[in-house]
C-alpha cells in the first residue's frame, strides 16, 4: 500500500474514494506505473499570526458556525501545544479557572504520547475567566444556531471532553450524532481553519484589486493550519522578550527546536531590534554635528585671469585693469 499523495491518481480507477489515505495495487508493475515521478516539494513551516490576526481568526470561526474551533484555537495558543493534544482537553485538565478561586489558574497536561510532555501551564487570567463563563454561565454562540459547549450529555461526568467529535450511527437513520467519548478529529479542526483561509483569500484578492490594504497581506494563507497556533504562541512569547527557557517550559518543547523550527523573526521584533540598536547612535551623531569653517572665497581678474590676493586691491597689478566687484 502506498500513501495517496505519492500516487498519480489519473492512473487509478475513478471509483477510488476521495477520503482514502492509502492505495492498494494489484501488482508491482501497476504500482510503479502509478507512482509520481517528480518528488513532492516540502510544505514548509506553517505561518505564524500576530495578535490582531488571531483575534480576527477567532471572530471568523464563530461567524462560520464553528465556535468550538474558535475556543480550541485559543486553548492551543495558551498552551503552545499541538492540535492533537489540545483537542483532547477535558474538564479535569483545568484547575482554578473559577474567578473566585484564590489560586492562579493553570492547565495540567498529561503525558498521553511521546510528543507531549506532562506539565502544568499557567493560563492567562482573562482567558480563564472567559472559559469559565462559557462553560458554566453562558455558552459562546456562533452562526447557524451553533454554540460551545455543546448540549450536555445525559450522564454527567467529572472528566468530560471539552471538544467531543461526531460519530455516524449506521443503519439507524439518525445521521451524525455527538460522540461524548471521542474528541474532535484534527481533520475537522483543520477543515474549519481552511474554510476561513479560503474566505480570507477571496477578500484579500478583492482588496488588492481595489488597491486597499488587508490585515492578512503578509501571510501565506496556503500555509495556515492548526500548527500555526503553536508557532504563533512561540512568536508572541518571544516578542515580549521572554527567554527561550521560559517559552520551552510553557510549550513543552526543547530550546533547540524552538529556535530552529517554531520561532520566526517577526517584523515587530526586527523593528524593535533596529530601534534599540541604532537610535542611540543617531542621536549621538545629531548632537556631535558642528558647523564647518567654510572655504575662503577666491577672486580673480576678469581681464588677465590672475589671482586677486587681497580685497583691498582696486586694480590688477599684472594688467592694470580695475577690478569689477559688481
């Protein structure tokens, strides 16, 4: 079996399902004929976002009828984690998010795979208050009568999934129903962000045709995905001059990986670095500037061209002509 992205689908039968990830061949000859001859180019790093773009993404996800994806993006941003970890968050992970609690809020992430480091991540107090309000006071609403959290299940559980997925009950005619035991899939989360990216691409094209600026002008929307939230978290933490050790403790990633993969030299950080480095130099140059003595004016005779050595001379001593001072 071969991965779908390595296969030339024009050489396969048309009845092959669009959702399949691997393709099985009848023989090695057919497999070799269907393999792509040109190697696929690397996708590259996911695009990071600044604070204004993250707020715009949150609003657009709510307007698209995906408030759960909006909250999941904020949670992933706060933890600096991968989507596979954030989507599994349960109520047992959250600690002291009640505004009346005397302890600072934090989230306790367990070690459920080899990529996730078990740790406690401090939560921003405004985010903890908003999360508590959505969970216990008033849900976050979106378009198409959508809301988060979803309708509570029949049996209450102390360790309840925050982002349950959907399961299709075959043969019962009920279609897709909420599965309270399984988290939402990464594919559904990515589809929500891709839907917003497609709308942004159309809006940005219209803005460029009308010679208007757009909030997402400098972002490669084809590289906007779930991993953009983790990279954005690292960049925002580094923008406030946090040390790599602090960012590594929050995101659960080694300092070497942060500097090599996740951190990006944002324009805000470049501008601040240039200002801090060269502003004092330019101010010193302005204060050290002095007016020069200037050049001495030279005069010559207009008749013979000889030099007039003194302004007191009225006539040229070489040709006898009077100097003309007009």
